[in-house]
C-alpha cells in the first residue's frame, strides 16, 4: 500500500475531522471511503455515453 501526504487549509482539515468524528471514523478511514466512492462513479464522459446509448437504443436497434 502506498502513502500520500496532503497539505490542506486548516478549514478543510477541520471539516474532515468533524465529518470523521460524526461517522465514528478516523480521518484516514473517511478519506479512503471518500476516494473509493469517487472512483466508483462513472466519469462525465461515461455518463454522457450511457445517456446517449440508452436514449437512442430503439433507433440503434432499428438501424442494425
């Protein structure tokens, strides 16, 4: 596992600490969960492609 170091403004660190406490997690655990959630979401390009494919599905089927 790799280690990274972040430099954050005090306000952001304080907000992270508050969120972590509210979720009964450490800041590290909270950040890992947030990163995992962000990486699991499709990119804007993937979302756009899925939208177009879904929207035009019947057209594509007729053209096939």
